[in-house]
C-alpha cells in the first residue's frame, strides 16, 4: 500500500519535537479522521531556520509531516506558503488515494504556524494575514477543506 519512501519517513521521521519560544506555532486537526498535527517554526529574517513537529495521527500523516519539514527548512516564508499538499505527496512518490486527505494536515499546519508568526510580528492586519496565508476566517486553510471534502 505504501512505497518505501513513505515507510522510511514513517519509521524514521525527521524533525520530531518542539521548539521552545518558537516564532510561530500551528496546530491543526483533520476533520475527516480527527488526527492532529502541531508545527513549530523558528524564523529569522523571514527565513525558516528550524522546524519541528508533533503528529498524533496515522502513518501517512507522520510521513507527510516529516517530509514537509525537510521541504521548508531554510526556505523563506513566501516559499513555504507556496508548498501544497500535492508537492508533499509528489515528493513522497505518492500516497494511496484513500490516504491523500492525510497530506493536507502538513500544508495546513505550515500556513497556520506562519500566520501565528505574522500575528506576533504585529505589522499586518488579520485580514492581510489570512489572505497571505490562504486561510479562511476560522483560521483554516480553505484549499485544504476543498481537498478534504472531495
Ligand atoms: Fe488521519 Fe491520516 S487517517 S491524517
């Protein structure tokens, strides 16, 4: 059901843990299954210097969290915001169709953590932050909801 890369990231996930005094934290839940992911970002001069995550979820959620931390580490906020759940799935070499919804957690957690960082910076309005992070008014990722509900 899962390819070797997915199994490898599930068995040996990268960047698991927490960052003390993180610049931004994003906690999201998957409405389909109830799984939860928390993403911690350390951001300096607009660059994601460090990222850690904790996922209470299935193997696909853990593998997608793991690989997405690798994909955004060292990137700018704007680059990280361009990461889609499809990019994450492609990087893993694919997921079984019934597990595709699991990949939205990572994308959503990154967007939510960046929004948290921007709020703490205090120089953008809430509307501007939600727009930039492509989150709807509830702080959730509208794109992810579309994918989840398909
Ligand atoms: Fe919940 Fe995979 S079954 S994220």
